[in-house]
């Protein structure tokens, strides 16, 4: 199948990421607004950057495999109130111990309906939730902020919702990773039309600290995933096609609110 390429006229990923160092900004806005409606499309049929048809609703096992480190981290915490932003069909919530009081936010009608047996689900976008300040002990934003028009405001709202000493887990792509630098506009995670706010490792560190979080650790999941294989490593030599999944593509921050 022919790899998909989005229209990114007059955009250069490498220069955009370099600008984060020179301007002190936290993220680069790559599209004026998302070209997909997350309430209907994100959890339905789509085509990945390699041109392969997929349906995220059929990818539960792979999704949970990707989250095994996060789930282990959660299992070591004292149970309390947990909020999963962009909870989808509730797969993560379904795997968390029932000693937790589980909440989710999900804009997709179909996904939020599937999530409802696993927690108290708010159908809508995070910007419109109205929880009390200091209500949650743990907030999970797993690959959410890159879809947000104002991710800094999102992080500040999460800080307000967390109790002092509470924890946040944030996962997002690193658009300044070694793979991103090598492939430029052929970087596979740039070709998701719902990725509109792009962070680098450095800018994500700065943003979280400036939003009032203490960073506990950062993970870069790859070597324990199915994508660490000979085929994908060999693909790194051909920068004329969409990049393969590679080390540093994703970064997961574990933080606490002081």
C-alpha cells in the first residue's frame, strides 16, 4: 500500500523544533485546527502512515501491551480517585484495581458507551469538565495533549484537579527525537491529522515544570515493544519514505503535584 502523506505545505519539522529552543515556546502548532472530528473518527476506521487500514476499537491487546509499564506504576500507588482523559473504550480503566474510584473523559459516543461499565464516564471534551479542585489522586493523559488546541491550559487544569501529592502520567510523541530529525516531514507521527500540538523532549520538561509539576521519571518505550525488530531498524536507512516506529518516538512522563 502507498504510505499516506498529509498536506504540510510550508512546514518544516526540523526548523519548527529548533524554534522551541530559540523562542522558549513549549510546543509548535502544526495545523490551524484538527482535520478530524475526534468525537466520531478517532476510534473508528482509519489508515496508518504506511497505508494500512486499521480500527482502533479492535486493538485492545496491543493497547494494553503498550501500557504495561504505566499499569505496573499505578499498581504501586495507594488507591484513590483516578481520572483517565481520553479514556476511549475504557481499556485502561478495566485493568486498574477496583479499589480505585475510576473516572474517564471521552468525546467519542461509541467509545464512551463501551467505557461506561468501567467507571464514571463524562462524554465530552476535557475542556468542559467541572470536577472540584484537588479531587483526584491520579490523572492519566496518555497521548492526549498532542491533540489539544491549548495543551498548556490542559496541563494547568489537570494540576488544579490533582490533590497535593497527586500524580500525573503524560504520554506524547517526541517530535525532536533522533528519528524525527532524520526523517523530517516523513516522520510518521507528523502524518496523523489529529496531532496538532507538537512537543520536544526539552520543551515537555520545561512545560511540565512551569505548570507546577515535579518530574519523577521519564520513559522512552521501544525495546520491549513489537516494533523493535530487524525490519523496522533497516527502514531507518531510507528517509524517502515514512519513518518506522523507532526509539524515542514516544515519551512518558511520571510527575507529581507538590
